[in-house]
């Protein structure tokens, strides 16, 4: 699918769906499908068969399912609001993700020449 604007560990805000308005931490990113797993969002009930050899008890398990990355927005740590993510080339030739609202660097994607 292509690039995803969030990374594992980012705090995000859910824009649409049954969990819209919730905030959570990104647990996993699937770049091929363009989906993310967010903590406490899109929780589904899964029926698990008992596996005594592996130590699994049977029953119902609640776990997070993936949602499309376009349904979430990154929360900037500096300004504390959901924002779009931009990319900026630094003076040393590296790349960084920046907040579109406050202009602060969120993190460095690739380091340049030192």
C-alpha cells in the first residue's frame, strides 16, 4: 500500500468508526495493508480453543484488531492536539517528521552526514 504516517509507540486519535474520539498508543503497524493496531481500540472477542500442550486455556479472549491508518491522526507531544504529519529535510541532510500545527520536530526518520 505504501507509507504509513504513524509509527509503533505513537499516541493517536481515532477519527471515525465505532471508537471515534478515543486515544491510544500504536502497538503494531502493517505497512503492506496500511493498517495499525491501537491499544484499546477496535476490541473484538475471539473464541480460543484449549491447547493443553501449549498452556492455553479455552474461552473468550478480547484483543485489539487492526484499523486503517487513514482513520487515525497523530497526537503531537508538544502542542497536545491531533495533527497532520509533515516531512522536513534537515540541515545535515537527514529527514524528520514534523507537526503541521506547531512546526516542531516529532522525531528523526533518517540521520544525515555528521
